[in-house]
């Protein structure tokens, strides 16, 4: 048995219900002994046996709930930029007529 404790960033948690959801799914994962999420800090502390599960398994489990372990703020900015450009192009197409 090889017990490890890690803290992972988890993005998009907004309430205590989000915390409970992440804790519940992680505790169902074979090898995870404990999980304590914190939505205001956007992280989860996990105690697990690295011989039974690994970091990829844990991240996949979190991601499967709809939360993210990777910062996607750059993608959000790109999406806003794309929408803005589309609005400008649509606005300009009306003036061409």
C-alpha cells in the first residue's frame, strides 16, 4: 500500500453541492480513501493508494462530473473574442448592401 495525499485545482465549482458531488464520485473510485472539496478555494484534497489508482484516474473521475482539473479560462476568452468578431462581421455585412 502506498498512501498519497494531493491537492488538485478544480475549476467551475460554485457551491457546497458542487463540493459534495466531487467528494461523492471520488470516494467511489477504488483506491480513494478520502476527498474533501473546497469550492471557494477551487481545490480538492485527496488521500489515495497510488497502487490502486493514479492521478489520471482521479482527474478523469472529476472531469466526468462536468468540472475541470485544467484551467480553461483561455478558452473562455477565445470564445468571447470569436463571438465579438462575429458580431462585428454581421454588423458590417448590413452596411455593404
